[in-house]
C-alpha cells in the first residue's frame, strides 16, 4: 500500500522534528551544561575556597560579640555547610539591609540573621526553604530562611540539601 503525498510529507516532518530535538539535546550535553547552574559561579568558587557570610546580631539565631567568634544556631549550620564544601568562612557583620546589599553586589555569598520567610528582604535575594520553625510572642509559627545571591541556583540547592539533612 502506497502512502499518499500528504501522508508522506507528514511522516517526513515528524522525522525531521525528532532529528532536530535529538540534535539539540546532544549539543546541550556536549556543552557540559548542567542544571541548576550559577551564572556567577558561586558554588564552584566557594567549594575548596572562601565562603563570605554576612551576619547580623539576632540571638539565638546569630550572635556577634566584640573579639569573639560568631555564635548561634545559624552560625553552627553555616560552619557545617562550609566544612562540607571544604571552605573557610569570612564573617562580615552588618545590618540586614547591608547584608542584602552585599548579596546584590556580589560581595557576600550568604546572609544569616534569623531572617523570617515573610521578611521584606526575601524578594531581593535568593531564599532557602524554611529550615527552622519557632514561635513568636503571640504563639504564632515563624519560619526562618537564609539568603543567597539571586539566581545562584546551584549554590542554593547545595545549601538547601545540606540544611535538610542537618535539621531533620
């Protein structure tokens, strides 16, 4: 049974579409592209290097005292994360607004300050999933997050994976 002209054309178009998709997939694989990715290379730079962490005083999550190492629940989590990456930590203290600015301008890789998931700053930075829940003075649930540079998704996924394991 012979194919009619329009059936043959449709088959050729389908084959061409499959070939085009396969070619695109092979080209992307050949480029070494991975998902998620960091446009600014944060994870690659931090791994085995330096993790620049902005911190603002907010006990019991974060504590800063003159002449002493930072303390707090979030500090301990960041230290464990840095150990896992083989990174040394450089602590930079400042206001929450200054920390977010540091994330935006690329001078910080991570900001901790007991940030709540409903903070105004979560729209200006990358935000982890809530990793810690506490109660406010009225007995309401408060979810806490850490902030990263916007768009540095490989770094964010690595941090979230660590936090999920460390807080479970």
